[in-house]
């Protein structure tokens, strides 16, 4: 279904193509009517997109995902073993 509403959209290309190809921002109607320049909108969109890319690499993982899978399998095996012996 197609709606007859026009929206302002800003597309930001990602500096790191390993994570994202591009980010799409839909500008609110009340803000798009202001006297801000296109460069201001683009700078704000780039700042937000860079914040997401920066946060994706922060914070060390405590355990790799395989460790969680192995612990779950070991717990399941232990429960099965205990129920089979009792």
C-alpha cells in the first residue's frame, strides 16, 4: 500500500562497510520545517551514526558465544544423566 505522505530522509554512508552499508534517518516534520541547513542535518545524522559504530566495538566480551553453548550442552547432559541414573 502506498501512502501519500512525503518525508524528508537523510542517508549516511558508513565509513566501516564491515558493519553497515548505510544508515537512513527520517526527519520529523516539525524539525524539517525549521530554518536548519542541509549541512546541519547531515552533520547530526553522521554524529549519531558514528556513535552507533563506535559503541559496537566497545566493551570486552566476558566469554565467547561457544562457551555459552558448551555450558548449556553440559548442563543439559548433566540433567539427563541424573534423571537416567535415578
